C-alpha cells in the first residue's frame, strides 16, 4: 500500500524479522537504501556499508538493506538465514527489510519510487545488479544513485552522505 507521494519513506515494507520496517522513522534522517544479496561477488560490500552505518549513525544516518533474489538467485535464503549470514559474516547491525523484487511487474513500491532517479552516468530505470545504492535526504527525496560496483566508501558516496548530513 502506498500513498500519493514521491517520498520513498511513505511506503509500507516489512522488516526482515517480521513486522513493519516503519520507514517513516527515517523522516529527517539521511538513508542509503541498498538492494543486497548474500551470494554475490559484491557481497563483501556489506563490510563497507556497516562501516558507513557505524560512522554516521549518531549524525542521523542509516543504511537500509533490502534483500533481493532477482539477480541469478543470489539471495535464496529465508529471512532467518539472511539475518544470520549478515550478522555472523559481516557484523551487520543496520536495519534490513523483507526480501522484495526491485524490477519487473512485482517491483516493490519502494523501488517504484527510487528507479526514476538517474545516477552520475545518467542511468535511470531498472536496477542493474545487487548493491545498487540510493541516497535519500532528510526531506525524503532521492538525492543520489550509485552503481552496484561503486564501493560504499568511495569518495563520491561519502561526499554525498556528508553533504546531506550537513544540510
């Protein structure tokens, strides 16, 4: 269920462990939304995402992981398996949502509101692969999009986060 708004934080999505992920709690914060997968060549990005989360959490920032199994079945696990893998392997403490589809007819409303934003190379539309990143500013609007291959600690990601935190 969505409301008539372009704000991605207005959508309903479940938390990985059940219940609501309550995206409205992020209004006024800066959020990096990332579609994640446990069996991908980019999975080590979890470490960088966790470092960002830890580094900026006290300044009103959060990473939000969104598991997705649409890319070669690289997130096949149950919610419990995903949570255990992320915690045990990468020490993930940032919040995670339920597993969703990010492309196609079953695209989750959260991603319906994200994919129209273009990255620095001009790509908009469908998610290309696991670990595509969207930065949402304090006003709830998408302010940046980064390709899956862009590491979480890349200069452009850090600069965008710091600019939004300072805003």
